[in-house]
C-alpha cells in the first residue's frame, strides 16, 4: 500500500501485510535450505522480524546488535555506529548466522554488521523485509523491493515518551 504524505510517496506496511511478508521471507529461507545456527537481529528495526523469523524457522538462538544509523525520516549519521551492550563474538564462533533487519536502505548497517562478525562466523547471510536499489549489500532473502520511504507498523507512530536528552526515538 502507498500513501502520499505531503508530496512524499511512502510504502505503508500494515500489521496484516507484515504477517504475510515475514512468513513469505521465512519460506524463502526454508526453501533455500539455509539452516542458520543463530539469527542476529539489528535493533531496533530488525527486532520484530527477528522474533517472527525465529518462531517461523524454529530457531531459538536469537541475538541482537544495536546499530544506530537513522536519526529521523531520511536523516542519518555519517556512518553506522554499534552501540552497547556489545555482542560477544565468542558466542558466534564458527556459526552460520542469518542477519535480520527491516530494510536494506543504503546497506551500510548490514555492511557494518558483516564487518563486525566476519572473522568469527562460518557463514553470514541476510534477510530483510525491504531492499532498496541503492543498497551496497544485496540481502540473500528479500520480501519486497522499493525505493520509497517505508512506514513500518512498529515505528510509524510518534513515541509515547519523549526521547532522553541527547538521543533520538
């Protein structure tokens, strides 16, 4: 679904469409035969897809990395920054991992995670709900491709509580 919001055409993901999309993404992974030991979600956008894929693929080992890049609609830092608490790389040693995020926009967040885990894991593959054509990393598993700004159901509403001073929502 799309919406014109003040001259900006956006992709609107509803909860119902998310349910369909994440199941289709899980089916792609299963049909490929890839059986990751660990799902590594990128917080915050990848939190919900990580849990959903964990259930759909019967994988209980779900880890999270907090990577900050976007600060607002189409506003981002110069480079992605990995935030604490930091992942213990020994936990990933020799594993086949599936990195999960909501969108591969520029791909720089995925690239940062790939670089971080490169010397610890056996295999790194990525799954995203959306991938944009400009992404420097092409995910292995993609539900949809778009170049529009995407409104996700978990982040399209304003926060109930104001962000702490010095941090973004």
